[in-house]
C-alpha cells in the first residue's frame, strides 16, 4: 500500500492537451498560458491573473511590482509582517526582493497569523512607519481573517498581499481567498489542489500590477499588453511609438527583471485541472471528514484538522498533543514504514530553519505556537485520488500504530 501526500494522474485529457501543444510547434508562452490566466482570474473572482513559472516567482514578481507601483509604492528595506510557519518560499521571496520579514505568531487551530498576533506585535514596535506590507499565508487551505487584517493594515498605511498557494478555492466571507488584497500569489506545484507540475500566478483587480509583472517576468522588457500578437506589425506598442528608430519592445528593457515566463505545457495542464476544481475540492473535503470520523478516538493524542465546508484542503494536518506520549518522529516513522507518506508542517522559519539561523536568537521563545507546530505538526494526503480502501487503510494503520 502506498498513500502519497499528493498524486497526479495523467489521463486522456491531459495527454491530449500536451499533444496539441507538441503538434502546434509552439511550446513557449502563448495562447494556452493566456487561456489559463483568464480561467484562473474567473475562478478566483478577480479581473486579472498572470501566470509565472512558479509560486516563488509569483511572490518575487508581486513584491518587486510593489516597489514600482505608483498608487502605493513600498520601499525596499522596509519590513513585511508575515508568518513564521509556511513553506519557506514566502520568506525567501521577501528577502530576495529586498525586504525584511518580521514574524508574528500563528493560531494553533488554523496554523496562520491572526489579527491578534499582528496587533500585539505592532503595539510593541517603535518603528511602525518602517512596516510596509502584511503578507499572510492561508496555510493548508485555512483562510486568514482578512477583513480584520486589512483593517489593521489600513490603520497603519500598509497594504496586504495574500499568499494563497495552499488555498485554491477556499472561501472566506463568501469570496475566494486571494480576493481580499491588492494582489495574491498561487503555486500550482504538484500535489496542490490545482496542479500543473511547476507553475505560479498572481491575481489582482489592478491592471497596473499586471503591467508591471508582465515586464518583471520577462527581464523588464517594454512589452506590457495582455495579448501579444507576436508580430511587430500588429504590436500596439510599436504602433503608438512616435520615435524614428526601429523600436522593438521585446528587446527594449525598461526595468531590471527576471525570466519568470512559463511554458504552454503546465498552463494547459492547469486548465485541465481547473475544469475539475469543484470535484477536487469536494472530494478532499469528504476525505477530511471521513478521516476525522475514523480518527476521532485518538483526539487525546492527536489534534485533528478542523472540518469546514469553506476550506479547500491542501492536505490532512495533524498535531501531536503530547510529545511525551508519542513523538512526531516515531509516529511519522511508523506511518512511513507502512506506506503512508508524511511531511513535517514546514518548521518555524526564524528558529527552526537553518537558512534563517541568523534570526534564531531574536525569535527564540517569542513564537510559541509556530515553534510547537513546527516541531510537532505534520500532514498526510487527503487528495482526490484516494479510494475508500486507501482511507480505511489510513484509519486502520493509525489504530495499529497508536494502540
Ligand atoms: C505557501 C506557499 N508559498 C509559496 C510556495 C512556492 O511555490 P512554488 O513551489 O511553486 O515555487 C509554496 C509551494 O508549495 C507554498 O506552499
């Protein structure tokens, strides 16, 4: 028996989508990417989406765009309030974009930062004006309390940027996560609810953000329209150019950027998954409910994930209640030996991740929930491909190892 954290079954539809691209002879960013962008914006409920080659690139490009965003520029070297408990890309993107991440504690039930922990942090700092942004992550699909977080941001002249990589289609206040901020990023890495191998996106209602990211993701080139005609004769930018030289926007660079462009293949796979989004989300919710019912008898040893129909579950997170009774290491080992794949809940970045060891003394004992979850929480799969036999096997395996 093998129960993976995530799986991706390449079916007929996926193969046809890939073959269509191969037959077209055009594999670099083109109409499949544009189509996915339109579909993703529609699914989330924003005016625009722009695809990039990963969720990490989406974060970096989004943060870089804000440095050039006329309506609310955020200055380099300012502080970004974020979560210590996430996949490390969120923090890495902040640092790589020239900002300083500052961490506030998370809630033990939702794994995410809260209005209370943000407020408590802001009350004891003496440089609020150096804080430019709040970047919450909807971890494991659990939405952060965005209305209250936005109020705090507004009060202090900050903006918000959601990392919605793990919450494709989660609902908060009747809208999808990713619609509560100026911009939001997503990862479609394998095992995420909508998956495409390697792919990311940013959504926003502001075309200025899209225009900036369009440049940033292509080495700062002058192209910034949504639909490239790929012919110099049809290019609106050239048509409106008033100079006398042979201006070519593809090779004129207006800012310093990256190559975060993507390919047609992941975008086409993303589109095939998106067609099944409702079923994927529903099946994952049903699996979480079923596992919760089956594992309820162990709730003295393990904190089970809160079930809620508004959550688009990335996985099935579990927290060890009393590490003296059973440690995460022992439990993970026993599950893995029996074919159930596990992952630690990322670790508390400033105190438990070696790459951030320079922050260890500053944060040690200041983020008790994140430190606890970082050491004692883990997750297993709850994905759409799990069968009834798989779910029953998970429950019987827990019974066997926890007896
Ligand atoms: C919360 C979060 N942010 C960012 C990323 C980075 O995305 P990617 O792996 O596509 O670069 C991930 C990836 O899983 C993630 O979970």
